[in-house]
C-alpha cells in the first residue's frame, strides 16, 4: 500500500494566462499514535471509530484508540510542488523498520519441531532498491523434514513487485528431497504473472487484478508496524504464493489482550488475517516485536527466541510448551485451544474436557450429557441445562435461548447471566451453553463462562474452540499423531 502521507491533489497549470489562484480547501487533520498525519475529510468520528476520506476514492477506517488528535479544517489540502505540477510525484513507500528475528516452532502437542528466520531489509539509502521481506522455515513432521523459502520484493513506492516460494521435503530414509515446488510471481501495471514449477514441469498463469494487490508478508508487516496505514480492520486482495490463491482476505489489527509470556503478564496487540479457524493471529508487544505467531492455527506456532536457543530446543526435541489439543479420556471427542491464554485443566474427568483462562477467570468445557437418552430432543436437553444453570449459578437470569447451527449441525443454545464471588467481591458473569448431538447420537454440551466485562472479548476464542470440536472417534485418534494437520506455511 502506498503511504497515505504521500497522497495529494496535483495542480495542473494552464498553458496561458491562468486565472487567479483560489485559496486551497481546508482539510481535516488526523494525528495517529505512530506520529503520522492524515489529511482529508473526516466522515465518522465516534468514541470507538473514526473514518477519513482522502482523495476521491480512498477511505480509511480505524479504531479511535489509534488517534491522538483530530483537527477540523486545520490545514490546506497538500499540493504538488510547483516544479512537479504537470505530474504527481510517485508515492513514497511506508517506512518499515528493518529486522532480523528468529522463532522456535512448536506443534499442537507442545513439541519444538523447527525454526523460523524472518528478515526485512528496507530501501537502500541511495534509493537504489525497494523493500525485501524473506522467511526461512525448517521443521519436521511425520512426512519428514520440510524447508520453505519465502521472498517478496516491493518497488520504491511500496507497490508489490515479485514473490517467490520454494518448498522441499526430505522423507525419512531418503537422501534427496522430493515433493519440491517452486512458485514465482511478478506484478506490474495491474497484471500478475505466475510460474509454477514441479518435477512434472512448469505452468504459466496470468491474472488481471488491477491496482491494490498485496503480498501476504508485506500485509502482515504493515499490520505489525503501520496499522494506521491499513486501518484497524478491512480486507485486501492478496496473492499468496504458498497456497497459490488470489483471494480477498479480511484483517484486523486492533484487538488488545492481557497475556502471560514467560511467566509474566504483558499487554499485547493482536493482529490477524482471515476469519474463523483459518485466521492467523500474531501478538505484538509494546515495543512492536512479535512474541507469538500462528502459522497453521494452534497446530504450528512460532514463538520468538534467540537463534541458538531455538536451535538447541529443536535439537533436544523439547516438549517445552503446553499442548493445544486435548482428547477426552476415552477418545470420544476433542478440541483445540485457540491460544495460550487458555490452559487445559490438569485433571480431566471421563466424559469431559475443560479449560480455563486464569488471567480473566473464564472457563470453557465440552461434556457428554449422559443423563439424557440419545432420543432426547435438543430443546428438551436445553430445558435440563437451564434448570442446572438456575441451580448452580447464583441469581441466574435467562437472556436468550433457541436453535443455532454449528458447522452445519443443528444445536440449541442457552445464554444467561449470574453473580459470582471473585477476590472477595461480587462480579456479574455471563454464560453460554450449546447442546449438540455427537456422532453416536449422545448429547454433548459446550459451555463458556466469563466475567461480563471480558465476555465479548473472549467470545471469539470460544467460537474457535467450537469450530475445532472433533466428534468422530477415528479423527480424534488420528490427532494424536504429529503432523496430521497441515503444517506447511500457508496451507490448510
């Protein structure tokens, strides 16, 4: 994306006797926390959200928390310098800090399985080169050792220029890699040209996509370093050379969380691309550093670490992180935790999988409702759940109940609020229970409870748990084998 600070209206002089110059129109000025100033017309300004129009067809929306100051009609619309009035100057690329970072990769079982090396090289001081983003992946699954190289280059104005993806896997006991795939892309004048090469030959493709195309590494970097340029949430047309998809991906960069890292609690900003179980989230600390990245949901996670530490953990095959997947004692169902805010309880009773978010005093669980026969109607089971909530939750108030759909399956939901004692004080909490029918016709309840102030913020976490619920015993058993989930970056 071109820098918003470089957008301006070009003034084109007339050949002879121009009329007297008019005073430039006044523009609103929005000052961002990053120090940037956006010039245009403020369309919406509420306590939570601001939207500004810049030029005739550029509208940017952002969380109000990203804005330091709004000055209405405070500055003239920027114009091109007189020497450049015949043609607008090319927009300058957003300034991105160079970086060289290492991460250790761990799977859903908590095992350290590989490393990630990410680099960003900014424009040369003499302006002779644009931006170069690269990632090197090296990890092991049941398929063998997989190595991935990703590279993106941008022109001096920040426009995507080229992308490169190379993946190779060496299977156990074999001397040479196979399953090798190479994808090269070039983007110019609104046209994307792609060459895909495997051991079976090469394929050429061409897409007419117009302006505004983004490459994934660059989009993620903007969300990390320059969220004011993208807006707090939106969507971009992205070409991902890893998945070979040209797709519009929604993003969000304004979620704030309190998390625990290395035994201490810190505040992070969560940036994510995609929606639902396919969303990839990153936690960014107050210094702008990525402390955790999801690569394939919770099945492959990158955690910041020094290079020697990351390599040593992989060499030892350390199981250094809590497992993100938990199977019911008899293997009848399982689900995945969306992030390490949540932890599975140490003691799991048969027929139940439970987890808590200690920082927020929230809980989530899946449990078999053995007291109901398989023939029980979902609404009847929901009646029983409601009676149970009234019995165990002090001052329970029903808010809503009715049929819902979960992953194409019919269910019934009960929502309410109650009072709970936390730290010697009474706290209003909210609870949601969804009743579903398992594969063997038995009923299962998915329960989520949290203090009212945090319920909405944590609700997307619960939604991801629900989406990851596995009710087929064969699939639950397969999850125990490492590498069952697609781990190659960008694949699903």
